[in-house]
């Protein structure tokens, strides 16, 4: 068996503190951490709403996906649609595609800087790993949103996001049972 996404072996969901409430309670701190990390160009040139256009709406569902096992497809869909819209908006602003990677990098930093589990290395590692797993798929959704016009021209929108939803949530596709974001996959 090969793990599609790394998962801490020794940490089960039962010892993971309430990641969802921890992150939603710290929404303002996450936004502040993101703003501090992006106090330079090209973000500095953007109006405040454009700098953080996806953050506040993404934190709660992202936390829900990261903290749940199994993952709810409807919540995955919401996360991925928010991320795709963010990518679309960055392209409308004529920003280079690289900014999407930077946005997610600094968002990851902001979120993980707010995770604190009182010295429990296993719980901290599990929480950061799960956030990172979700944000890896969020990155793909932002890219798909950035290139939405191209996907639409090929007739592949919204199927491209639904494929990510199926992968993240573990819903069956093409007759094969997928294992989802946090599960082992066979070769």
C-alpha cells in the first residue's frame, strides 16, 4: 500500500483536538497573519478586499474538511468553489499565475501559525498535516479557477472541480472506490 497523502501513523482522530473550532475561533488572527506575510508587492498594490478575498469564507469549511473523517462532499465542494473563484479573480486582476502558489503558501503559514496544542507533538503534527492535505487540493482548485476559460472552452467545467471533490471526499468514480483524501490507496 502507498499513501496518496501522508498521515501520521500514531495519531488518530480521537486525539486530535477540535481543529474546526480552534481555527474558526482564530479567523481574525489567521487573516492578520496572512496580511503581515503579504505586506509587499503584488499584494500591497491590491485593495484590502482583494488581498483577502477568499480567506474569511474559506477558513470555516477548510477547518471542517481538515477535522472530519470521513470528509463531506458538500463541504469539499464549497471549499473548492471558493478556491476556484479566488483563482478566477486573480486572473481578472491580471496577476501572474505564480501568485496562486504564493497565496496558498502564505495562507498555509497563517493557518498553521494558529495551531497550538499545548505541547502535544502528535496532535500538532496531525492537525498541520491535515490542513496541508486540504490546502494541496485547494491549490489545484485555484489553478483550475485561474484557467476556467480554458476548461470551459474544452467543455470540462465544472467536471474538473467535481473530480477534485470526488478525490477529496472519497466518493466513487468510474466504478472504482477511491479512498479519499486521508486514506491509503492501493497500487
